[in-house]
């Protein structure tokens, strides 16, 4: 199937717009990480409301019956209520949600680090050098402790890192858009 040069130009423009949106979102996350975190939580709340409402609509009018009817009703209603609660108090929801998620990642990092150190010290006679694994385990332990003791700061730093990655990826999209545009002129 042949693609016209006009269609290729539209693909290039759409790709460039994606890159521009990604660049703006990345810069927003870098410059205002806590605000970006709040926006992310609000977007999640809106998705919860839409999911809960569509799920309840499907169960009521759409014929979306399953073997777990009451479970589906309760889960969709809870999704709807949770989304509304988050929208009513986004700052409080951001603090609690982010703190909880960061604490879970911190606990996981702590456990992984401790497990690495314990396993390598038990089986040290099987390895020529154990210090790289011990250092890796210690870095996981340190990361876990940082996440547990400074959850909001850790989340803000993660937003900044995510913003930097968005900016880098946006330049990749700009390059791809430029290549698509150049190919549209040749064809």
C-alpha cells in the first residue's frame, strides 16, 4: 500500500506535536515537580471516575454481567467514590497516595538489598569477588531507607528524573518527525 506525501507530512506533524507535548510535560515536571505530581494524581482520579462510571453503566445498561456481579458493582462504585474523594482534596490525596506508594517501593528496595547481602555472604566461597554484589545490596538498602524516610522528596526527585527522560524522548520524536517530513518531500 502506497502512502501519499500529504499523509506522510501529516504523520510528521502529528509526531512533532507529540514531541512538543512531551517536551512541555517534561519541562513542567523538571521545573515544578510537586505540582506535576499533583497533576498526575488528579489525572489518576479522573481515570478512576471514568472507569467507575463506565463500569457501573456497563453493569446496569450495557449487559456487562459477569459471574462476580456484586464484586463488580462494589469495585466500580469504590473506584468512582475514590476518584471523587481525590478530586475533592487533591493535596491530601497526593500526600497519602505518594507516601504510600513510595513507602512500598522503599520496603521492596530494602528487602532486595538485605536479601542480596545475605545470599552473597552465605555463598561467598562460590564467588571470586563478593564486593560488587555487597555494594549493590548496600545501595538498595540505602535507596530503601531514603524512600522510607523522605517519601515526598523522593517522589519529587523521581518526577524530575521522569521529566528529564521526557525531554530526552521528545528530542527523539523531533528527529523522527524530521525524518518523516524529509521522506514525504522525496516521495
